[in-house]
C-alpha cells in the first residue's frame, strides 16, 4: 500500500466520521422526515458528492449513524447503574434529554419490518439489545439484586417493550413524565416476575393448589366413597308470581 493510498483511506475514514456526526446533529435539530442527504451534507460541512461516494446507500448511513449514536450514549454517566432496571432507566432519562436518537429509532421501524438486507441488520440490533438486557437480568438474579422466577428472556422482552413504548409516548405525548411512568410500571413488572405462572392447560396443578385431587384413579369407579357429581344449573331463575304477591290495589292501601 502506497503512502498516498493510505492517506486517502485515512481521509475517507475521517470524512465518514464527520458525516456520521453531522447526521447525529441533523437528527437532533430536525424531525426524522426532514433529514435527507442534502441536510446531512450541509450539517457536516462536506460536499454532497463526498457523502454519496462514502455512503451510496441511505440505509447504510442510517445504520452507521445508529451504531455510533448508541456508542456515544451513556459515555457521560457519572455512576454505574446498580442493576439492569436502573440501567434502562438511565437510558430513558438520556432519551428525554436527547430525543433525536428516539426519532431515528421510530423512523427506522418501517425499514426493520421490510424484506431487505438492511432490514435484517436493523432487526439484529433489536435482538442484540434484548439479549443484552436478558443477560443483565440473569446476572442480577444470580447476584440477588433481582427476584424473578420467569425466564430471563421473557422478562427482558417485557422490560424492553415497556422502555420502547415509553420512548414512543415521549414523542407523541410530551406532557407525560415517562420516568415516573417507568417507575410505576417496573414495580408491577417486578411483582409479576416473582409469581409462578401456571399454564392454563396444567389443570392438575390448579386442582392441587385448590386442595383437590384431580387424578382419574384416586377413587375407584362406582366406589362408596366417590364424591357425587355437583351439577350447577346455569339457567336464569324464573320468577314465580302469585296472586298474593301482586302489588296491593290503591283502594286497599293503608292510609
């Protein structure tokens, strides 16, 4: 590799980083649908042709911008979160202070749901995030920082759904205090994580919990100690009206 070629690569990497930072700044200043290649080039201070050369695909620029923005988020935290739930809360607080990334996340949902190569990459980012939260929750349970009897991935799915739902609420309902709502919802989540959920098809467990033996061979068929079947009549009662129960005539009503 010649020195000139190496210098050109360094220049391209520097320009690419400049463009990505320009894209971050553009999304901080404008709504998602108002940012295009021209706005990013102007914000980054580079020629439009340079942006097109380094990022010939707009989806590619979005993906790199998303990855870089996520890396930058959280770098100024003054303390380390004590558990995964606090980590997600800190991230939500940073979203409130810097909603541009949330606008990008909301804007790329259509891309993630499409049948393209970049859609798969965006979906992988979501899966990786859920896996990261699941691993964190599992560590918390092992360290007695969290109490949960449900699988870590299931708990992570619920926590991420809460977090991303509040991100959307933050954009469309700016009067909602999403941090307060997060704290309230997390208390409910934690209560649910500590309760063993019996599958609806597990009738034997339900009967055992109620003190009833539901096994078919507990009592022999036709045995003397066999409990009689209880038949519940679900038909509505039919009112019976007799002549003595009718309302008294006005002429016989006492004064």
